[in-house]
C-alpha cells in the first residue's frame, strides 16, 4: 500500500526551499509511488477549516528547482502550542493539530524550517505521537546541527554582488559605503560576503566594535591614496559597551530596524571625521532570487535524504550536513542556541590577514 | 601635427562612463594618433596644483568596457563659476580654468556629464573661448536632448532584478513589498522597471498619488486570492496635495532622504489597512555594476561621435541619440529642464492596460 | 457579450514570447473580461484532433513575465497551406484550419511569429476570412517592419556575457578565441554583441571576409604586445568569393552547421599563421533565459497594442515599433526579405572607429 | 630584513587564481611588508631572458578579487625538466631554473597549479633545493589532496545557468538538448551541474553508458507528456565497451575534441529513435568570468594560508581544504592520480533518487 506523508515549510523563506520540496516529491512520488501532500503556510494550513492541503506530483514541481521562495507558502506567525486567539488568550492547539494530521491520513510530516519550527515538530512527535522528520533551514547559517544550510550561499551571493557594484561607484566618488546585510545574532553572511566582496571593514554582532578603529582604517586608506572605504554591517552589529549612541538612534524603541545598524555606524563615523557616506540595506533581496548551484545541490540532498529516513522509519530525526556528508541527529538534540562566529574563527583570521578591520583588537 | 584634447566626467556616476572614455581613446589615439589627456574629478582636476592629468592610451583602457563607474573619478561638488572658498566667499574661477586648459596645451575638452556639467562646459566656451564638445549623461534618462542616455537601462536592469527577487519572497509570505528606485523629479526608472518587473503599483513624481487607490488595489488583489503586492516607488514620488503626511515623516526637515518616499507610502497604507510591509531601497546599487550591452553600445557610439565632431571642428555641440541615430545639437540649446513622464505617455497607458495602478484616475 | 480570441506562437522561440502572451491576457481578460484561448504548437494545435486549446487567465500567467520560451509551445514544422502527409504528398489544409477557428468560436487570432508565420496568418485572412493580428518576432532583429524585435537584446546580452568571459580566459593564455553567434543571413547579433563585448574582429554574412585581413589584425595586436584576439562570427559568415575553403569543410554537404562558420575561419587562420585557437558555439543558449528589461517592456507594449487593435477592429495588421512608438502596418505589406546590415551602417562605422576589423576594406 | 618570494600560476586558468594572488600580496606585502615578485607564464617567465618578473603591490591587486583568469598569465606548455628545444631534442633545465630563482634573490616560490605544476615544484625543491609551497588548482575538482578546489563551483555555476537556459527553450520545442561540459577523466562538473540544473540524464567518464538506457528514459518521459529531455555530457564520457561508435566519429583520430562526446551520444540516440537534438558545448566559457563567492573565499583562504606557511618555514607543503578546515600536506604525498566519481558516491545516489539516469544499472 502506498504511503502518504505531509510536507510543510516554516519561518522566513530561503532560496532552496522549493528545491527540497521538489526532491522529496521526485523521490517519494516519482520513484517510490507514495503520496506527498503539501500543507500551505506551515502548520497553519492544517489548523484552518478546511485544511489547506494539495497533492504534490512531479508535474507540479516542474520548473521549481531554480525558483526562490516556497510554493507552499510559509509563515512565522502562530505557534500551535501557544496560539493567540482574537480575544488575546493563548491556547494550546497541539492536540487539534495532531488530530488533523490523522484525519488527513498522513503517516507523518516532513518539516522544513529553523529551530523554532523544528521545536514545534519535535513537540508534536513527543507529546502527540505524530511522526516527524526535520530538514534544517536558516538563511543565516547559524545552526549548530549542520555544516551549512541551503540559502546561505545564495544570500552571500546577493550581498557579494552588491559589494561589487558599490565598489565600482565608491571608487568614482571618494566615499564611505556601508552595506547592511542580514544577521541579527550571527554574522556569517557579513563575514563571508565581506571576504568575498573585498570589504575593508566588517561589523558583526559577535564582535562589538570600537568606532575609532574603523575611523582609523578610513584615515589609513586615505593616507595611501584610497579615498573610498567599503563597510559590511550585519543588522545586529553594535558598538562596544560604553559607546554613546548617536542621539537620533538612541531615542528609538530599542528595536532592530532595517538600516539601523548601518545608520548607527555611519553616524558614529561622521562624529569622528568629515566623510560622505551612503547606506544601502539589502533586506529581502537576500531571500529572493534563484538559489546558487551549491544551495540547489544541498537542498536536493536534504530532500532526498528525508525520504530515505521515512523509508527507514527514521522518524524523529533531523537531516544535516556533517563534514560534507549527509547524516542525521535526533530532533531532541537540536540545539536551540544559534551558532555564533567565534572571535578566533579561521575566517576571521584570514580576513584580518588580508587587511580587513573588525573594529576590535585582534 | 598631433592634436591634443582633454576629457572629463562630471556629476553622479553612471554605467557606461568608462565605455565612452574607451571609445574616445580607441578612436582618437588608437586610430587617429592624437593625444587624449584624462582630467581627474571633473573640472576640479584642472584647478588643483599641480593639475591632476594623465595620458590615456588604448592600453590604459584595457578591460574598461564592462566596468561601471569612471576611471577619471567624478564629483558634483564645486562649480568653477561659483567656487566656494574655505572662508565662505564665492568666486568665479572660469578664467583660471580656461588658462589651465591653455597651459596644458589642450585644444579643447570632451565633457561627459548632465545638464549642470554641460552648462559649465558651455560657459567655458562662450565666455572664455575654450572649445568644448558635450556627451550627455544622466542615469535618470530625463534629458530633453536625447532619446536615451547610457546608464539608464543598466539602472532599470538592477531594479528589475530586484523586483524579480522581491516577487519570489513576497509570494511566500503575503506581504506588501515596496521598492524605492532613483528618480527625484522624473519617474522613468520606476516606470520602465515597474513594467519590466511586473509591479502591481507604481508611484512617480509626475503623478502625485492618492493612497486610497493603492489601498484599493491591494484589497482587490486579496479578494482574488493574491495576498502580496509589489509597489515601485520613485524617490521623488509624493502623495497628492492635501494628503496628510504620517506624523513621523512630517517632522522631517523636508529633505528627500533615501527611503523616505517608500516609507511614507508604507505608512499611509498602514493607516488604511492591516498590512505587513517591507521597504527596500536600492540606492547606489543602481549606479554600480557592469553596463548592459545597450548602454555599452550607446556609450561607444557617443564616444566615437564626439571624436568625429572634434575632427570636423564641431566644437560647441552635444552628441545625442535622435530617433535611433547619432546626431548633435548646439550646447546653447541644451534645455535645463528635465524631461518628465507625461501622464498620457504611451508606456503609462500600456502599464494601465496590464493592470498597473498609478494612484490616480486614468 | 464577451469577445473570444485565440493566440499562438510560431517559429523558433525568443525571450519575450511569454511576456507578449501575458500582456494580451492581462489586458484582454484582466481588464476587458474577454476570453483568450491559447493554441499549442502554433497552427498545428488547431489541426490536431482534438485541438490543443486551453483557456488563458491572469492566474495562468503568474510568474510568466520573466520566463524565457513560450508557454504555448511553438514549432517551425508544418505549413498548413503546404502540409506534408505521411505518404509524402502535400496538401492545402487552409480551409480546414479556418473551419476549426470558427468551430471553436474564435473571433480572430493573435499570431506571434516571424515572416513565415505572419505569411500563414495573412493567407488565412485573405483566402479564408479569418481575422488576424500579427505580432512580429525574430531573435535576429532582421525584420524590415519594426525597429526592434523582442528577444534580440536578450540574445545580445548572452553573447556579450560570453565575450566578457572569453576575454578573461583569453588574456591568461595568448589565444585566438572565436565565438559563433546566431545570424544566418543577417549579422545584427554579431555586430551589436561584438561592439558591446569589445571584440577585435567581427565576421557577418553581409560582409564576406578576406581571411588575410583578420590574420593581419592578429599580427598587429601581437606586435603591440596583445597576445590574444577575440573574434565574433555570425553563423552565416563566409569568406569572400574565390577563397578556397579548408578541405575538411569543403567536403561538407553545404549545410550550415552549428560551429561551421567559426571552424572555417579558425582553419583559414591556421593556414596563415601559427595560432592556438578555441571555438565556442553559443547555439540555443541565446534563445533561453530570462528576457532583458528592454525585451520585457517591448513585448508588453506589443501584446497590449495587439489587444487595442482587436478592440478597434484593426484586423489584418502587424504591430511594430516605429521610431520608438508603437504603430502598425497592414500584414500584406510585411516584407518577406530580411533586413540586412548595410556595409555603411552607422554601427559598422562606429565599430571601425574603435579598431574592430570586419575583414573587408572600409 | 624583508623577505622576498616569488609567485606563479601554471596550467589552465580557473576562476579564483587572481583571488589567491591578491590574498598572498595583501597578507605578505600589505601586512608583513615582504616583497612578492610575480612570475609571468608559469616557470617559463623565469627561463626567459630577461626573466619576466614584476613587483606585486596591494595597489596592483586593486579590483582583482572578482576578475577571472590570472594577471600573471599561465601556460601548460613546457616542462622545465623536459624542455623541448627547437631542434626537437629534450633537455633538463631544472638547474637553470633554480639558478634563476637564486639570482633573483627569491627565498622561495608559491606555486599555484594542478598536479603537473605541483610535480615540477616538488622536483625543484627535492633536486635543486628551491623552497616551494603549493596551492592546488584544478577546475575539475579531481584532486585527492583537497575537498574542493577554487574554480570548480564557478564552472558549475556557468554550466547550471546554461541548463536553466536550455530548459526554457527545450520546453518550447520538444527536443533533446545535450550540454557538453568539462571533465576529461572525472565527471564532477557534469554531476554537480546536472543535479543543480535539473538534468534528466548525465553521462560521465567514470560510468560508461548504455545508449539504450538513455533512449528508454526519453521514451518514458514522452509517455508522460514530457517531450523534451536535458542531457549533461562530460567531455570524457563514453559508451560502454562493445558499443559500436557512429561511423563519422569512429573515423576520427581518437583525440578528444570539444563537442565529440555530446555529438557521439546524439548520434547514438538518433540511431535508436526519431529525435530532434541540439548540442551545446560550453568550452572555455566555464573558465572565464567572475569567481563565485565560494571560490573567492576559498582562494583567499588558500592564499593567506600559503603566506602563513612561508612564515612558519613550512616549505615543501601544499595547502588544502580538509573537512572544511585549511591544513596542508607534504608535496611529495600529492597523488598524481585524479580523484574520480565513485559509482556509489552519495550524490550519484541522490541524483538517481530524483530520477536522473546515468546510462548504467544502479
């Protein structure tokens, strides 16, 4: 008898989500003749009446490999275990969710998402007996459980292309160009794109910066006849403790706003020297667009491996990339804490060796 | 005896500047064996002591065709005819500039720049007898004197790629995505990129918008099951007269700030309906990067034609594209006023015919 | 009562076909509430039993704007007026085709295609009374009736990117690189891409070349320390009359083969001097991929204008770009002869002025 | 006293060579104030009189990071230990080479190249006492000594983009499209690009194919309404032993020619079924162009690590990527044999799981 499984994508979108879905469908439906049911808008699609489900076939996956986004839609609103009702109360809809999975005849779920989504999946399995297999996803590449996540290199590529472009126009004008990229708590995108795009300075959340060091770097470059400076700023980058924030920013509500981190640094620099600076905030451009070949291959490997796990009744595991090989670990061991850039990470050392300033003593 | 001419680039940079320089050098030096002297940082390079000049040879132009920016540097600071001195006084350095041109043995100048730069060139010729030929440049494509300027299609390409990317991620999330593009007084980039990138709404300076019309468009799309909307906003777009500005923006100093136009529209929409919106501001990404083939060909035609004009002693003219052919007009006839998008422009009609909303009655 | 029209695409595919279809559907269905019926595989879709037709809606056109190819499929096999039967006889199926159009309740057809396809459309109207509106299409840009066809600049972009890449690797190795591009009878792609990509030599069908001139160009470059040469070859380029062809090629059946033109030139050069040469044939890469913004805008204008023509009962016309404006001409006036590159075309002169060799005396 | 080292690039070029050079110079000159001498055209630059050497400075590396090719030039002609003289004799110029290195005051050499180049470096050290550090390079990614080589992912990206384009045009036409990519003895590029680009069939040197299996795949797809098939062919792919080659190909001289492998397969398929096929040969397009961020980062890490090795007197080693970390191994242990795709490689299994046919029993 044919198996019947569900698949959903949760959290922010990342290039490669569609490639995972396609690989699952091609493997499970195309090769094994199972049924794969797509669930729209993460777990929410199961909680709606009627549930928003549809059959996935190889035909419905045509042209999907190179498309960014997710054909299933996604959402980061609404945790089924702490669901906010219109009247403000919070209820646990876990049992309801599990009942729906069973009503729809789904043997189990392939859950593609970040730590938050994986935690929901794991609780659904542990507390309500719904078999779940996880596929890790975060564009920030800050998961402990896997070497790389798909989407990361695609975001780095968008940021690197932006640096290439800013480089050109900066050279023509004697300017300080600041590029703000994603990374609220981990600076991986800023670090990789900064090295790949030839940045002069990089500011990441893990290394609170001293603005004077960046100002010195700009002065040193000018002294050598280089009148432009390129700075990559992760959106979570902050000056070191004790550094007075520029007044306009200090009045903010403390939220991280797009452009806030780069604007802050631009103002701190302007307080120290006469500069003409320009801020560019990439924002959602980093999530859109076609996944790089690296991400397409990785996403395909993840999707195919998830189906293998189903076949081997390996429920309760998360597929991952481990030293270049696809393996898996128990969902309950998936760390909630993000993987940070260590101050002595090899790529930090490499970046320093080619003259990149991080705003801290090395 | 060999001729000896100078070349400079003024104003903001645009993809294709290097391609003009290359064509001038390949034609004048490579074919005609003239001397071409590059002047750094627009007219400023001549006013410094010593002047910042260097010999341009075909070898120095290797690899230049596909590079954005300008190898000569540029600036929009400092009008030689109204030069701000450190003590705040304003002096006319026109005669000094003309003297430098003669001291350097330059027969005349090829001046690549927008209306402001061309005006300086024209005054240098009219008032001080320095022969000048102009090559028009503005990334905004808002010159009356030419069908197209180089750099425009390159900027449209960057904006269109951004729309393709935002489209992908907007589809995954049920969102209103606003993309702010260049265009302070003329909306050409927003119009062309909006049509090319499949925007749902376009806001341009020439058509002050009624926010209710954009809100209605979003509602109509939702009613048809389309839960995302893509809006292109020119940086000079504004709501119609009488429209109350959102308070945060109203407190501003009235300056046009990057992100201001899109932020304003996002807030006006949020006052009218529950939406999750995201603003992306392309900024200098539109100026950087490699020129499109269209712009490389146009820039090469301009550069080559400028040398032909020198040979024919056609000083005092601006080369231009006129109904697809390269011709020229007297510099004194170059209009100072930008070419605006007319409300009944054919492409506005075309855009409306495919369902694009401009925020005004048609 | 709602109107009901058919739409089809004929001949080789070109980037922008989908954008025309989308504009027709968005305008006719989305705005005017007509019915638009897609016909698969050009006229063949009407001649099959059952006919291969389907309803086109704005929803079916989602994501279509930036996709290359044609969602309707196309074919250049089978002229309905001279249909080859399995037994080898040729029959006229024009009346049958017209009957099918009427049976399906189609008021008329929008026919997107090159001169051959337009000729079929015109005969269908003239001889069988089926109302037809034409939209011109050829990637080669060699139609007399329109300034530009969509797809052309996209092909030029692919070829220019290839030249940028070959340039890089040629510089590293002291080589002659030949790039063969499309253009059997007209050299527009080779000419534009050659100028945009900084080619040293261009060979086009309109200018039969003297191999000695290309060999001289290579020698001159070497004498100046430039040890690589980039040559763009249109697939229809040929040596001048009287030039002996290399023996391997001479034994061919006279067919134009992919790579034949570039291989021929490579061998003629190798007979004249010691060179290491590499041939790259772009082939179908020039047809695939996303249309450039220029082509998307032009295709959208064409599609929208075709619907306007239907509304104005302007059947029997071909939409076109005429000095930058969208107009139309009677289908019967559509010239069968391709528009060739004239030897004194301005862009040929421009190319020569920057040192490009065409293999002929100027 | 300042150290003084030489650097050269050997063998075919690969995207990222310039990024290695830049990292070496930025680290050694920019940070450590050493001298770095660039040697042109591999070891040949040392053997010429006068030697072709020049000082490398951070300034000479401006804009180098994103440029393909190598600013030092390269060559695969001429092994100093078996040098072909004009009269046909072969001489050992190793001692002469070593003498030149000493005359120029070079403490040692950083040698960037494939196994052949590394072997020359190693012999120069072992037999003539010249200190050497190796940096591995092959676009084919077939070295035993390192996880990945720079240039590989850039080549995969070019091939994947080509597949995306061919996919589009194949869909419009009912065709079999064959794309020939690099890989004479190892099929890594074909395998990765085939998976990333959604190929239906992949032919690699390691798996001699049965043409009947590919023909069956095409028939199966047609039976499911998919009238096009995309096949990636490594240039070294061959039919299984005993398979009669098509006559035209069989008459060849046994050389591997660009296009030969794909042409052979196209003809073998045409003997089995009526198909319309098109062959595209990417050739040198795979070597040109800007390195991907992955390759830029890897090349920067390699270059920086090579300088670290010099500082630690780690001569005689090859830097490499080993399970994601930069380490090194003795040059004498560098295997001469290429790393082949194993028939049971995980990515082969993954590819099969999503329906890709390799022309062999699994």
